[in-house]
C-alpha cells in the first residue's frame, strides 16, 4: 500500500485545494494516470499515479484545502487498468482503446475535463498544439457541431421565471487563485505607499513602423509584430535609467536588480496571471512577441507552469485590450513599479501650433513612493513616451 500525497508545487506554494478526484476508490490505474486535480493560487496541477494499481481510498474530499506532503489517498500496487481491461480479442478490437489512451495522454488537463464532461472521445479530436497536443479549443470545436447532428430534444420543463423586482442571491466559493489575487491586492495597498502618475503617448510612429514591416516581420519570424515588444523594450530602457523601479524593499534595505524579468499580465479564465519574460533585455522584438503569444495560448488552455509565473522585477498590464481608456494599476508585490497601457484612441492634439488628429494612448505608472520619488516616476514615464514616439532610438540602447 502506498500513499497518494500532495507533491511539491513550486517555490512559495505550500497548499492547494482539491478541485476534483479524477479516479474513485476501486478504479484501477496505470503509471502516470492522473488521480486528482489540485488547484493552487497560481496554476492547476494533476497528481499522477507513480505505479500501476488500484485506488483504495480517498482521505480528503473535493473542495478541501490540503498542505504539501499531506496524504490524500491510498493506492494499492498491482495490475493497472490496461492489464485489467486486457482480454482475448483481435488486433482491431484492441487498437481503439490504445488510440484513446494515447490521445488522453497528450491532451491538456483542461481539454480532458471538458471532453469528459461533454462525453467527447479524445481519440476523435485532432490536436492543434505542439506535437499534436489536444488543446481546450480543439475539444470545444469538436463539441460545437454536435447539437446539429442530433434530433431536437423534447422540450424541457420551463425554468421558473424571474419575477420582475425579485431579489436573488448566489453564494460561490472563491477559487484559490481568486482568493490569492484578492489578498495580494489588499496587501499591496496596505503595505506600499502606492501612487500613480500619468502621461499620454502619440502612437503614430509605432503604428507606421508596424504597418511598414508587418509582412516582412511575420514572414521572417513567424509571429506578428505587436505593441508589446515596443513597450517591453521602452520599459527596459527606462528601468536602466531609473533603477529604483527595478528594485524591491527587504526590511530596511533596497535590493537593486541588475537583470530585467518583465511580467506580462494576462487575463485568464480563472483570474489574472502574470507570466514572466526572463532576461527580457536580451530578447529580440521577435523573441518578446513569440514568448508573449505562447503565454497567452498557455493561459487560455490552462498549461502555464509555476516556472512561467515565478519572479519578475517589473510588470506591464494592458487594460486597453478590454477597452479601458484610463485606469490605475495596482502593484504586484514585492515589485515597486507597474506600467499600465490603455486603449488607443484618436484625439485632437496640438503639434507645432496646429491641431491635428493623432492615435493617442494614456499610460499610467503606479509605484511605491517609499523608494521611488515622484520625480523619478515622472521621468520614467517620459522616457517610455520618448522611446515609443521615436522607436528607432531603442535600437541605440545598450
């Protein structure tokens, strides 16, 4: 008999919540089969069986919070599911289960859950991920046409109508990630002397450069040229000029970081996540764009790893993709600076004594006033503005 325990989940992660048991007592499993899905404050992980056998018991139930190293079930060694299902049959009869197991093995956890909930066979789904991995979108697309092929169901009993003026409530438990986001946002406001300064940027030059090199950049690098890489490079130039914004407070000391790990805030289904571009100052524009695209894909299908989310010296968040014209971003502790980008909107501005229409973007820098002075914060934004309005100047940065 062996214990099923909560594994090490990464740096600073000490507890998780049992999202769902994927196997039940009495189920036979093979080595590597997922037994239980755990929800952490950063990512969801699945605990696999480390040997074939039978799940004998479950000691902690769905929805319970558990600690790293805690026993949550018992697994009895023995023949696994594959051996139990084996029976004299033709090669054609055994081919389908083998194919199904192979498809199940290369599907993402989210894709598996959606497929199971909608009774979709993974071996019939074509994967679009790397090495043919089945992603969430693949399963969703396989589900979509299904209703058209089925006869119209009998009318269901009508749901109780909502009476105009009625007052209803629904109580839903926070996910681990949402609870952690809530706690950290409050901590950021309570522990830092947070202040925000604003500026506006004329996006004409960057938009013209993107239009000029869009096709050749895509053809050469296999990724589109977006705005993210420009702002990452502009932020790094400003961080080099004002190193206090790339630092953190540790007790009564300031830790200045001479490397630039830039967090890119991404809105995911379970809440905001901030994957990190490691050594972003050494990355090319194409490298930044490719990494950002990969982060967005992983966030969408639930495959971001703990390593993707750890660390970071400075964060960029873009509320403009949701239509925000102006906002005040909240710090991501222990970082002392976060740059907020917003919607590009055509506005009348004065240029050389003339009123012209230009594509403008408001930018916001929230900073910890304990170690960053207002003068530095304002000059930081001015440096970002200068780099974006003259993008060619970034090619001259060290």
